């Protein structure tokens, strides 16, 4: 089995320039994160607030922590001082809480809006229609402490690559529509977070700028 550092080097060599690797370290012990760090990895993705809060102080402070999992509103306060980007903003209520909490501690927080394009009901996010209509109604204009940096999505878990391709393509198309209609500030609305260990090459082909990879770097998770 290849080492963590070999895995990171290999993936980076296959990513086009302009696409950044988020090392998804959930359920992996801190020693493995340190090995990734030693290879030069600085972006780490975690999906549980409690785990993030425990791990963050154990890593050097030039690590950028991305929150990628479903975020409960009562956990926003805990993660707000730690995270540099929240990928998984999946409702207006969560957005309200994030904005309020950012205001409270005097920061502007970068976020991505999560689109629900997969077939599984359990995956969360705005539908494409919902997001377009909210944006066209100006619903996102009132947030003073949130910087809208782009979109995030997960594809259906399936071996059928045509389904995954179509879903990622629909995210890319929505991103372009939102930019063409100038519904978010063009200078910040630039990222598309999509692609995991099983499907990241398809995501990159469809315009991903951030890929979130765990298993292909660290091996199976240690639950
Ligand atoms: C766990 C997770 C990943 C990484 O998945 P792998 O298949 O291990 O690469 C990516 N995105 C999200 C939202 C996750 O929860």
C-alpha cells in the first residue's frame, strides 16, 4: 500500500492547475494528518464539529480547516473561530445562524452553497430550482458577514458514470448561470467543490475547483 505522502503527491500530479485538494481527514488519527502536513498539505476537511474542535489545536496553525459535512445550527458557534470555509450550507436557516454568529465574533466567513443533485434523499442541499429562485429574488443579498464563494455538491453513489457525469454537469451549469446573471459577487463566487475518492476525475472534468478526498489519501476510515 502506498503511503499517505505518496498518495497526496500522486493525486496532486493528476489535478489540473487551479484545482485544489482538500484532504478529508475525518475519523483519521492526528498522526496521519501530520504526515499529510509534512508532505505540504494545508487544506483539511472535517465533517463533525466535535472532532474538528479536538483536532484543530493539535495541528500547526497554518492549516486551513474546511467544514464539509452536514452542519447543525447548534454547532456553528463551536466551529466558527476555526474554519476558513464552510462547504455545506444547505438551508436558509443555517445561513442565518452562520451570518449571525460571524457578526457576533466580528468576522466575515467564506461559505459554499450546497446543491442537492444526487438521487439519495439523505443527501442535503438546495435543489437547483430553489437556489436559482432564491438568488433571483435577492434572498442572499442581506447577509453582511458571509462571503459567497461558490457551490458544493455530492453525486449519487453509483457505478453508473453517466449519472455522476450528468449530476456534476448540472452543478457546473448552475454555477455558470449564477455568474452570468451576476447573482453573487463575481470576484468571490469562484469555487465548485465536488468530487470524492470514487468520482473526482469526473468532477474535475465538469469544472470542480476543490476536490474532497479522504479514502484515496488515508485509506479506509477508522470508525
Ligand atoms: C467523507 C467525505 C468525503 C471524502 O470521501 P472519500 O470517499 O473518503 O474520498 C468527501 N466529501 C464529504 C462531504 C464527505 O463527508
